């Protein structure tokens, strides 16, 4: 597992930085989406609803890349490449509420009737930083 440089750990926790996550579609083209995320146990965790593009491209073992820009200094950023090591619906509703609290200061307000949330854990395999 790659170690994120200590001086960039604030981008993974203390700051409300968004990540742009890149995944690969079935036709081998890239797909990039801004996402909320958190960092726990050395893993990046993201969340989406079943049926969205991310839920179709992020399966266990899938390669992903994240670019996380410092919201206070756009010339300071962290890039992480890794693999999806866990995909689960278990705890995903609580996780999206936790992310909404981090980014919005409230419970997740965009839930749709019948929506099934999924949490993905990404293990970093490499990390590069600038700034």
C-alpha cells in the first residue's frame, strides 16, 4: 500500500476537498466525476447510488485514480492511484450521511425513493503530490 505524504494528509481529512475520480468504462474510455470522500484505515471511501455510472465502473479490483485539489490553493494537489478493494451496501446509508455532514453540515438531502447506496473502499497503490 502506498503511503500518502504526511504533509498532504489534510487533504484527506481536515479539509472539505473534493476528489475527481477517474474510472474506465466498458468501451475502455475514461470517465471522471467529482465526489465526496473520506479516508479511513488507509483507504479512500466514496459512495454512490446503484445504477449510476460509478456503480457500473467501480467493481472490486477495478483501477481508479483520484485528483484532490486543495480548496485553499489550487496549485497544491494530491493524485492517488489505486484499486477498489471493497464494495458494499452494508453501512452505505450511514456513510453518505457522514459525507453530507462533512460537506454540507447536514444529513444527506438528495436521497431518492428506492435508492440503494453503495460504499467503495479504494486502496492507494501510488501517490504523487505537488505544492
